């Protein structure tokens, strides 16, 4: 079984016996994917941003971002800008 960089969410009592895709929510025994945490476009932006590779001091400047719900403005947040962009 593979543990992904962006771990999925499992409901209480879920028995995970196989790989689970990034951003998936799983439930049951054995666990099965019941839905995705975010829309596909947002998932792609989160993965492309590689925010987990950014320096901790840069992440700390945007701490409020980590506790707010995702909305349309989320797609334009500085943390979701790709590491490859200037």
C-alpha cells in the first residue's frame, strides 16, 4: 500500500487495504472511495503548486489560508502558484 504525499481521508471504522488516490474520502470495510475532497481542477492546482516543498517561513505568512474553506478565490492564492512560474 502506498502512502501519498497528500493523504486521503478515511471515515471512522474504514479498513484501508489498497492504495487510495490523493484527495479521496473513503469509507467502509474494505474501504472504497465515496467522493473527492475537492473538484478536479482544484486538485490539479494543489498538486502543481507543490506547496509542501515551499519554505516554512513562506507558508507561515499564509497561515490563514490553511484554515479557511476553499472558494473561487482559492484558485488565485499565492500558495497555489506553480513552483515553475516566475
